C-alpha cells in the first residue's frame, strides 16, 4: 500500500522569523476531511507568505502510519512518547490537534490522557478535530470550557459528559482549548487562527486559493435548515418538528404542541399527513428512535438509560418500538 505523506510541503523557504509549531496527533479512523481542511490552510498560508511560518509534524501512539476512516494510510514522523519527551525541549509545539473520527472511544487510554494534560500544563494550546472533543472531555480538559462536536455525536457526548458545555457550533476557541465539529469546520477554525496570527489580508488570500468566500462564524449552524433537509416549506410543520426535537426525553402530548403553534389537534394531524405522510405521533416516535440509535452507537449507556433519555416509559416498550423501526433489538444494534 502506498503511504500518504502529508508531513509538510518543502516549497516555501525557511522562515526568517519565529515559526509556529503544530503537532497533529492522528487517531485510527480519523476524519480525513477534517484533517485535510486543518492542514491545508497552513500550507497555503506559507505559500502566500513565501516562507514557512507554520511548521507541523504528525504523530501517532506508536509512531506507525495511521489509517483514516476512508482507508487512506498516512505516515507520521514521531510517536507519542517522543512527543512527550519533546515537551521539555525547544521542540515543544505551540498547538496540538487531536484528529479523530468514528469509533473515537477505542482511542481512550491513560497514556494519551496524560499526554494531553502535559501539553496543556506546558502552555500548549490543545485542540480537537471532529469527535476529538470526546477525548478532551474524557481527559478532564473541558470542565468550564465551551466545546463543539459533530451534530451526529452530540447526543451521546451530552449523555457521557453532562457537566461539559457542548454546542452544535462549527468551532469553539475557549482560551487554550479549541474544538471543531469536523468536516470543513476545521478550515474555518484554522483560518480564524491564521487571522489572529497574521491578519485579515493573509486570510483573504488563503480563502481565494482555497476557493472559499468567507470564514464562517463559530456559531453558524452545522446542519442544513429543516426546510432544506426535509424539503418542507410549511412554517407550522417546521415549527412543530423543531419543538419535537427540543423535547426528546419528556415527549409532549399533542394538545401541548397544538397550544404552542396555535392550531387544533385535527389541523396538525392533517398537516402531517399532507407534508410528512404520517401522523404527528408517528413522526415524533421516529425522532426519538433516531436519537436512541445515535446513543446506542456512540455511548456505553445501558439500554434502559437510553430508553429513559429518549422518553420511553420502559425498556421493553423501547425495545419493541426499536425492533419495529429498525428490524433489530437495541442490543443487536449495539452488537
């Protein structure tokens, strides 16, 4: 297998000023799109400057190449042990970014947590791309900090770390802890860093090279609006669905939803049959089961706790509804 080597581009000359050193720690099954959109702005910034202001190196737990979630193998230049030793030398980085993706819980280990904490204690800005906020939270670094994570992982994260302030934002830069939701949100976070370091003019030049027209705000939405996702234009139906999504653990009776939107129960039922092809009760159940599915796949919560978190009165009722919806039991889903 050919190994992809993205350690750094050699075109720009060595910087005559102090460089900014960045370490990317690659977790198996890391998100390639988040990693690429984090590292490419640095390359482009160096190219626009004509010198290497940003210097980076890639590392992994054992110094061996790491496969992304798309199967592409990426070479690294150091191991975690070597990077831990470097923290007390001139090779200490300014920033470290943990890059993860699916199955992030498999990367949990005490040595990694110690490495993350040592970076923070040494004054290094610690960042997480895509699902890496999970690792930062598990290492105890997110208490009292705002963080962002991919919308798909947000329910499981909230249940695992109820004390952490997590948001469905594109990215959060809270002091020396930075997190982003993954995907192209990594580009926005890195462009924000470049602007802080080197100014808006350079950011504009990087944007032109990357064919992006702006740096998105941290609190821009991750997902498409409901109108675009569902292909529904009726404002009342969209308002009801948003209200349902905001009330998962304690489902609302239809009469309360009717009062909220100023319609009768019969009007709501007609609207849902017309626009969604099902009753409001059925659609509400599907929303709750979808949330449950994410929790089963992204957390270690007991099935009964997942049931409670999604508004089911008993584990048996939850299992029955789940099997009818997905053709398998919650335990089989997790297995």
